[in-house]
C-alpha cells in the first residue's frame, strides 16, 4: 500500500490538500473522485507500489493519470490552436473522439504535435477521459485547457467548449502578438543605438584624443569634449567591470523574481511604468475577463474559475486581486466589491462586472470587457509605436550629436592655431 500526497478541487471550487493510501496512483485518483474531489497534483510519498503495478498490468508498469513525461516538448501555440479548432469541427460533424484524434494525428505535419496527439488517443482508448489524457502533457495542455475540456465532458458539449477554447486562444495570441510587436521596435532601436554609440566611443573618440594631445598639448579642452573623452576612457578601461555589473543586475533581477515579494514588486513596476505599463495593465485585464468569462460560459463554477484564472495569470498584482476575490466569493460576497478594493482594476471594469452580476449575465459582460480592452490595447500599441519612433530618433540624434560636437569643438581651435 502506497501513500500519495494530493492537491484537488472539490465541487465548490475549493482547494483541498492531503494524503491518501492506495495500491496504485490510478486507484488513488479513483478514490479521490469517489469523494467528489478532482486531483490537480498527485505524488507518491511513501510505500512500494512496484509489485501491485506489475500484478495489475501483467508484469508491465501501468501508467497513472499524472505519470507525466517531463521531457516531452511543448506543442507550439499556433499548432495547438489549430488542433483545437479542427477537433471542434470534426466532433461537430459527428465523428467519435478517438477517430477525430486519429484523423488529426495523420494530418499533423509537426512531429511533436503528432506524438502528443497519438499518446492522447492511446490513453482515451485505454479508458481515460479526454481531460485526463490531456493532463498527462501539462506543457502543451495547461490547467485552463484541461479544466475547460473537463467542463465540456461533464456538460456533454465538448465541441462547443472546444470552439470557445479555440476562439479564446486565437484572441489571446492576437493580443500577445500586438504587445510583443510594440516591444520589439524600441528594443531593436535601442540595441542599434547602443552599438553605434559604443563603436564611436571605443574606436573613433580615442583616435581624436590622440590628435588633440599631439596638436593641443597643454591647452585646455572644452568641457563637453572632456566629458565625451572621460566616457570613452571609462568604456575602454573599465569595460569588464561594466559587463560584470550588467550580469550582476540580471542575476539580482532573476533572484528577485524567484521570491514572492521580489516578484510582486517587479510586476508592480511593470504594471505602473510609463508608456508600457498601461499596455501591460490593459492586456492583463483583458486576459482576466476573457478567461473567467469563457470558463463561466462553459459551465465551470465561479470559484473553480477564479482559481484557474489565478493560476494562469502572468502578473502578481492580478494574482493577488483574484485570490482576494475568490476568498470573498467563498464567504458569500460578490465579485465587484473585492475587485474594487484591490485597486488593480479600473472603476469602469468594476461597474460593468457589477451590472453583469445584477442582471445575471456576468459571463457575457466579462467577454464584452475583454473585447473592449482588446481594442484599447490595439489603440495603445498604435499610439506607443507612433510616439516611440520620433522619440528614438531624437534620442539617437542627441547621443550621436553630443559625440560629434564634442569632437568638433577642439578642431576649431586646431584650425585657428594653424591659420595663425
């Protein structure tokens, strides 16, 4: 008899943790399901189940629900979205699930997707539910994906849930792509400007410095020229210290992100920073609204939906806000009041959610909020791109112009001395 440590959700969406004794992992999962608990994590912590596994499978180890292959690569997001949409179409056309999976397996050009679809179909044929089979590949099918499929299986509307899931993934990819495109342009411009400036300071300025020393020996240089030469000397003589400093800053940032308080403050800075902060905030609100709205429309209880949203949120401020909402709803309160208290969500979002609660159309209202904020992200990205371009040009002109003027001022003195 083995001992398994588990984390599971009950029918009300509350998270439960504990230990259970069972012969095999599959038996432990069955026992939890008999108690109306859906395990999200299960791990053996004691006992020896080798013998029982062999006897149950004729000498071969039997795979449990969460016997996860950690080394399995992830299906690319675009291919996963396409797989979800195609599976919904096939099921809607009346094909059985296993036949639909085998059809998509044959058609798939991606080796990773082909392998994972094949494994999923094998598990379904072996008696596991579709959601249990997907849960074996958490890198490709995350907590949100698996729970929406589970809700679709429970409601007997798997093709409808798959269509909603595909639409959700398509819109999420679109908004993520917009945000990334907004980030790429300034990063490229800053990188090019930094390289150009470094080349001028390392290769050009030292040659001018030598000319000035030869032709203007004993004469004071203009303050601007001295400043430019000092920066050049710093780069030439202290370059290793600068590199080490940059590496240390990166390491400190990585270490901070691994601590709860450090992650919160780095996310807080991102959320509040000028220019990019509003885009990050709006995209986070859109993701929260669309995820919770899609889950609730798919039949997932609000408490379970809030836990899924919390676990899939990419920003600590949003995670904390959703956790406070979950705790309040668990005590019988509504969603809008704790959202307003978190100070993370704008008043307009809170008001729309409050209206959705009062009218009984919260899922639809959440999707409308997501659509609204998707449009706002598009507009913010376009405005940022149009604003950053002239700012970057002016910034590069100032940096390069300072270096050029700093080197040109002493040349005037040299020409004057040569003329006299």
